[in-house]
């Protein structure tokens, strides 16, 4: 499916540059906070795009938005490829964030649009494993090319630019399932809100989203430096393996648990995040690379299933006309958690060292995971409905997919 492939490519484009950060910082003589800001500026423009343009594909259709986002992403990667200074890097990453903010809700909603009736909840799985596959393959692929090829920058960024040009063209051969509606003034005004009937479930999932995505951001922004300076990693592949372990364990856990209830998935996720982060702090204190990779695999299984649990809880209650908007809110929370801790880490590293910074932020992630566990346990089955049972539900009819307000409007 094109939407799944494009999502994988988008996350590969987000993770691949992270392996180049130590090399770029050395060449341009950047201080740690400058490197983390290059990483985080992506998040801020992405958030702006999500807030202002997140629901756009619900009005004008998925295909125009995917095309615009893909072309902008191709341009940003070309700028990163040829960047010769900090200003160009910042502009390239800012444009990449804008492109991702267009693509994320449109591609996520497109996957739900094309969910086969015979496989209910499969779109939630696609929306979970797609980003993680891209995250892992982008990081490991970039690491291998850095170690094995004389021109890794051209290989990585050249291939990604070509891939997004292909996506921009081929999306027009897919059917458009969203009827176009007249875009009125104020329709795209930022509304950081979810429908009232989803708010309790969404609030319970927020700490889990923050814990998972903060972990993801810290590994991408600081993982390469951490492996080299604290764990004895001597090649780019050592750093790539850590990110790949985070991603592939998330894919595996999500696939294994997909037929379980949203409650079971969510509780496993928060437990794994807390336990895995605690083990990673211990491995870091011992300076053990193998133990650290093992702990990252546990954390990754929690990161992947945390997002799956939130989607499985919310999406059965979300109407088709609300999907892109709700996904935009979810990803706004996720990418705030993805970017803000990296800036905080960049400010703390000169004072506390890299290891000390990761230990303190790890303790916060453990606290958030435990809070998420308590909040999820307090949601009664009557609120979350069929998503709370471990039996695979019957394929939903169109009426089941309508939200409560939608049903009230039916004659």
C-alpha cells in the first residue's frame, strides 16, 4: 500500500540524518546545543503544520496533500545534502518538518480509509509499525553506508530524494475516498482538541505517548554520541544497531500483540517502557554495550505498543471526517515529546555529561510510564467499549465507525 510505503520512507528520512550529526558537528564546529537544535527545529515546524494544516486532507482530499508534502520533503533532503553551514541545515530541517506535518495526518488517515473490512484494527497496526520500520531501516541503512561507502551522503540523500519524487507522482493512481468539501475561512484555524467523547481516553494515553516519543527523540538526537563516548562503540553501525533494535522490537511486539485488547496492549507498553528504561540506566552505568542494546529492545517494544494501544483505544470511536484532525492532535503531542527533551538534553550535557543527562531524563520517562499505567487502569470497559476485550471483534460496519455526534445527526 502506497500510504504505508510513504510512511516508512518519511521516518527513514527523519532518522537517517541523525547518524550524520556527529560528523556534521565536527566539520562545522557546532556546540552540543546547536546539534540538538538542528534536530529539534524539525519538530517545531512539524507541529505548526499539524496545528494549522493537519485536517487539510479531510477537506481537499489525501492525494494533493501527499503530493505537496512529498515534493517539499524531497527539496529539504536535497538542501541537507548540499548544506555548507548551520543556517542551511536549520532551513532544511525546518522545511522537512513542514513536509512531515502535511504528510503524517494525510498518510495515517489514508491507511484507515483503505482498511479492509475483513481485517478490523489492521490500520492501527500499520500506523504503528510503519514509522518504526522506517526509523530502524533509515538509521541502520545510513550507518552501514557511512561505514562502507566513500560517498555515504550522496547515497543516502540521493536515494531518498528520488523516492519522494516517485511518491509525489504515484499517489495519483490511488483512489480518492474522501469527498471534497468547501474549505471555509476558519476551518483550518488551530484547534488543539479532540471530540468530547474521546477526551477521557485520549488524556489517559498522553503520558504513554510522551514517554515513548521522548525516548525515541533522545535516541535519535544523542544515541550516536552516547554509543561512541560512553559505550565504546567504534563504528557508525554500532549506533545504527541501537536505533534498529529500538524499532524492530517495537514492530515485533506490536505484531504479536495486535489481536489483544487495547487495554492489554497499553498496559504492556507502559510496563516495558518503565522496566526497559531502568535497565538502560543500569547498562549505561556499567558501560556495557550488549546490555544497553538488550535494554533498548525492551524499551522499543514499549514504544511501539504504546502508540498502538492509543490508536486501538481511540480509532474505533472516531468518525471518518474526524480522522486526520484526531491524528494531528496525537502527533502534536508525540512530536512535542520528540523535540523538547532533546533541546533540554543539549543544554544539560555540558553541565551533567551525556551519561548524567540520559540518566535524569530516563528517570522522568519511568515516572511518566508509571503514571500512564495508573491512568489506563482507571478507564472502565464501559467507556472504551469493545476495544477492552481480548477477543477479536467482528468487522465493523460503517455505522460502527461513526462517532456519537455523527449518529445523532442521522435522520
